[in-house]
């Protein structure tokens, strides 16, 4: 079988829905060789996100939509959305607390304010407040026994 005939066979198999790996295994070729043949045959690879979808993801990301919501609404894999977020710097920015904010957590907690109230006041998550309280050795979870565990 000539090289051209093999390329046509590879192209036909790919268009029938077989993966590059499956084609390589069936024909006894390497993955990279099959891929090169498909490129040479100018085949449109499956799984590529169309340009308009990428633009839609970017726009939704800029509007504050979560990757999870975008993936569900556009029916795109969650990890694909995250990869596009990363490529276009749309991921959440992690905000570090400065010393004043950490001291404020200590003061407010010692005054008896709730973790939720402290988090709301500083506009951070309750998990972040708990993290800093644990780091300072102040956090002690209150475990009340429920009426059923007597």
C-alpha cells in the first residue's frame, strides 16, 4: 500500500469517528505518524473549540460567570473552559490579606464577632477567616451535641 493510500485510509477512519490512537493501534502506526498524516490530509480535528465559542466564553468570563456555569450553558467541557480562562487571564485573582486585615480578624474574633460577620466586613470568604484564625492558634470549632446523640 502506498503512502497516499494509507493517508486516505487514515482520513476515512478518522472521519468515521475513530480516534487517532485507535487508528494507530489498528494500522500498527505511531500516534504521531497518524496525526501527521491527518494534518497532511488537511482534516479538521474534532474537539477544537470554534473561535465564536471561545469569544463567548471570554465574554461570559469577563461578565463574572463561573467556569462551571459557562460549561453547563454552552455544553463545553469544564476543563476546556478553565484552560481558556487561564489562556486569557480570566481566572480568579487570589487576594492576599495584609497585616492590618489579619489583625482585624484577630480583634473582631476576640471581641466575640462571628466568623461570618468578620468575613462579610472584610469582603472575604469564611474559609479564609478560619484559615487565618487557625494559623494564629485562635480557632476552636464549637461542637454542640445534637439532641439525637445523647
